[in-house]
């Protein structure tokens, strides 16, 4: 299963009108007063029986003062000490997004960065905007002049600058049943403000998947995706059913529930029908786009170049007339690109409603099972898109992507193209060190360099994400980020033909890098990567000192027991990221934590992780294993795992541990294991199949019983595919047979429960729709029945990722304490 698994300022002078929207940002939200230091709840009892503790969901409240009688003073002191250290790592900001804007000076530009930081007291993720003036001096020198302070964006759901950079759209979704607020900002103030009631649409999607917010070229209209209005519900009063009930509140009546309607599963509770809307930014008038029926859920909308003067919208559509299987991180859901005639708002004449025959959405990609992330070339002549056809066709929830393009008509009729051109095909078995295939979780809104045919993308390259260029005419792929340090690279935005990126590693916090193009654009072009002094690279002296004492490497580990019918790609070595202290004594090795990602078709990256840095700083070495089936290593290796879960992936992890022990990197008597989702599946499998190997374990929302999960998860098809292999896709049914349930049970960790001896910590989200909490509770109760020490913490308001700030904090604080207790 997947893991729902990234200040010293100088002043700046703004000299161009395109950046003048920055000067108005300070009015969006005042910076709050500094709140008191977060005080966690006391340490929970580590008893030999099942201990269920609720979370610290104490938003803005006074910390509880009662202390469990079973906790001694030394334990309380350790709890306090570790919580302070974790707080320092938690406070490190992340660089989430960036936009660049042209300047009147050819050698200068401006940028806005979105900075993220968890707020433990409010239990929300704080977002702020930090602006900068960029001055390019040469290919070897660039200067960033930062604004003196970031501006917190309280209550902001999304921000989207207009193409010219002269306007800024700000959207604020309500927390309850109120209207959605739209604000149009100019250089110094709000120019327009509109409230859209729920009778027109619900919240605007800002999830990164259905999300689509797009300005048209003349900046008069905005297309976006929002939840369709709720279906009418029956109204009752003391006399029974009330005919013609309206939405107005009436103390003498109440609303019934009406018919149940499926939503899109994990993280989309209550999200049932994303639909297209267009707003006129002058009048605030909003209309739903016609021609798109309820049989499609829509997303990723973009304005298309006009055809014979008529405006069009291009969007992604997912069939939604059958069961809505969970879509979060599930790229195996069929989807296609569609085009529909866009409504236009004519001055003084209202809405120009086009003829019905022109308002029917047209499928642009009927010959391919998956198409998303549509991007038009700068000249508007072709449309590029990503495809997860390998996922859809096989059944794997994520797999190797491919890149394609189609021609966009400048005149004539919009319809399916005569040919879909394969730009970058699926890579089955990459040669050593060569391009492993496309693995993209996002696209820039404007990914093209000035030649109009070179795209800049981020893609997984084994365990180390890389920045690549793709020539959409020749299909040539070039790795342009440095590959000599095994660090993680991610593109934030383009600055003309230069690149603003973020770089990090397991032992270094995220830093901004500036990629300067040397010479002309080509597949063999050279890029000069410059360091950028940035306020976000500041953290506490303690954290910097601890990180400076660490080192990491990416190990290549040969797989064992290669059989004759195994593909070449599945026979290649796996990778594991090894993090350790620089001063480790080979005679006295630090305890080792084996960390396992979810998915299983996901990947652990060589990027900075606050939680992993915290565990490393407690004196643990880390072995972060990318077993076969992980992304970033070619399609053959990935497809070797389905049908063999609980066996091949378990063997790969044990092989990695043996490799570390044989190389003198780990003490076999001091090994713990940690994983979430499918990583939790592996964690609980390992303590059952290798009961003498581990002194402690921790599992976050683990898959423990597939036979139980198949009837309760939002992705029951996952259980069939991973248990049976590719034939599981066609076998999937809502009513599994006795034989199928028996096989699912035999593939599950609970099958090996009788052999488990390892003390195990469980961290569970009560609102998890992917791996419902019953999976972990059942396994923990079974351990209690056997007398195996375990502890359970249930987070009542968390979903699969357990990523709400307080829950994430308490989760890893207890993981650190649990491992310190048993890994002595």
C-alpha cells in the first residue's frame, strides 16, 4: 500500500510592475503573534498488554497535567528531551512551490516561493509566501535578494498568478457549509472579491490531482474544478414529509440524508463529483460548463488555444458511472483527455451559450487507457501529456509512465487526432546508469524552454530523484541535475531558460539551487548549478550540528536466488539508502532501523525527511530499502512483485539486512524495523517470518489481513492484484469466494502471528479508508492474546497518512522512544 508516503534576510527593492502584486500580499493576512512553545502530552504506559491511547488532538488547548502512575521520573525526562529535539526538526520549513515573473530588465526577474511549516498548536500546516528579486550576473553568478519577512497565507486554499503576472487569484474554501471566496489581487490591493454559494458549487479542488485552476489568455475568465452542488435531500417536519422543501433553515423541519453516493475514497471523503466551472472576473458570474455529464469526474482543466476563434477547455476525465475505487496515488484508474467548447462572457450580453452540438465533450485520446497532465506547447500547435497506461493495463496502482503528444487543430473541428505520438515510451529494463524511465508525480504549469520543444521535468532515477530535459520532437532524454552526490533534485519553476530547483539529502535540509544554461538549448547542453543563500536553509544550531555528524550512501545489493524465469530487470541489484554517524566505531555499531516504504509501487528517496533525521539523531543508523517493485528502476523490476507479496519483497529486505551485517554496517543483535501501509505489511511479515531478527518494530496503518481488508478498503482491487498478480485484475469481485479469501489470508502477516515475539508499536488513523483501523487492531489484539508486548496509539481524526501535525509529531516521538527502549 502506498504511503500517503518532502532567518537571516536581506532587503529587496522591487522595480517592476509584474512583481508589484507582492507588495499587496502583506494585506492578505497579518502575521500572528508568536505562540507558546508546544508542550506534548505525558508519555503513555508501555505495558505488556494492549495499550490504546488517544491522540493529542488538543488544538490550542492547555496541555494535560495528569501523569500515568506507571511512568517514572527518568522516563518522563527522556520523553521531554526527545520531544524538544523533535520539535526542532519539525520547525524546519519546506519549499513547496515557486513562481517566477519577468522584469523590465533582461538580467533580472522576480519570484514567489510558498514555504510550508507545521503549526503544532493549531494542528494545521502553515503556508507563507516569501518573495525575492533575482539578478543574473553571469553563468557563474546569481544573486537573490529576499524580502525581509515571509507573509503567512491564513485560510488560503490556492493562489494562481495570471499569465502576465499582473493579477493574482486567491481562493479560500470554507471550513463548514459557507461560500467559497474568490479574490482578484492587483499591484497594491484587492480589485475584486466574490462569494460563491454552495447552491452553485462546493469547495474548489486543490489536491494536486483533480485540481485545475486556469486563467484564459486575456485574463478575463478563470476555469476551475469544484465539487458539484449536493443533490437535494428530503425535508421532514412534525407532519411527516414536507413537499417542495427548500435549503433555507427552518426550526420546524429537518433535512434527511437522501440516497447514498460514493466518493473517491481515501482523503476524498465527501468528494463525489468534481465538475467544471468558469468565472467572469469582472462580474463574478459563474456557470457550470455544459457538455460534461455526471458519468465523468473531471480535473486538471486548462484553457486551450482557440480554434477558429472559439475558446476551448481541455481537461482530464475519469469514468464515474460505476463504483468509485479510491483514486489517491492510484494511477491505475482509466482516464482520458477531453475538449469542450468554453462559455464566453460577452459585455452587455451575458453568457454566450454555444449550440448544443458544440458543447459536447470530445474524447481526444480514445486509443490510450490513460492521459493526464495536459500541457500545450508555447506555439499552441501540439498538446503533450503523461500516461500511466502501464498501471491501467496491468493493474498496478503505480508504474512506469510514458510521454505522448497530439496535434492541436488551428482550424477545423476539434476531435480525436489521427495519431498519438510516443515521445518517451515505457522503459522495461534500463542499462546500468542509464535512464530508468519516467516517474513523474507532477508537471510545471509552463514546462517548456524557449525553443518550444524542450520540457524540464522531475523524475525518479532509482533512489535519487533527478531533473531531466525531454525534447518532444526527438524524444531525447537528458539528465541535467548533478548525479555525483546521490542527492535529491526537484524543479520548482523556470526562469526564462534557467531553472529554480530544490536539492536535499537525508543529511542536508532543502536548499534552493539555480541552474544556469551554458550555451544553446540542446540535449547535450551544459548546466551550471549555483548555490542560493536562502532564509529557508536556516535551522537551529543543534539540528545543523547533528546533521553534520551524519553521512549517507546508496548501496547496491544483489538479489538472492535468481530463478530462470525471472526477467533481466528483476534480476538486477536493489538499492538501499544507508544513513549513519561519521564517527561510528566498527567495533561498537549503532542500532539499525530498517525503514520500508508503502505502495508497494512507491519509492524511498534520497531527500531530506524530518522524521528520519530525528531518528538518526537519536543514535540510530538507517537502512531504507527499495525492494523490487519500487518505482524508478524500470518496468520489469516493478512488475516482478505482484503475485509474490509477502515473499519476494520480504526476501529482498532480509537480503539487504544481511548485506549490511556482512559489510560491518549493522549489529545483528540490534535491528528494529519500521514501515507504513505496505511497509507495515512488510514490517509485520518480517517479525513473523524472521522472529529472531528484530528486537523492536513499529507499524503505521499496516496491512495485516488482506482477507479483512478486501471487504473494507477503498481499493479492494489492490488486494487481488498484489496477491494474484496480473490475473488478479480480471478476478476482482465485490464478493470474494472462500478460496480467494483463503489465499488472501495466507499472503497476510496474520498468517504468521503464532511465531511473532517482537515488541511492536502500532500507530493507526481511525479515519483511514485505505487500510481501515480494524486491520491493525485485529493484529494487535492477536499479539496481546499471545502475550507479545505491544502498544497501540489511535489518532481519531487522521486518515491513512497520519500526517496532521500533532499526530505526526506524537507518532515519531513514540517510535523514537519505543526503539530506544528495546535497542540498547
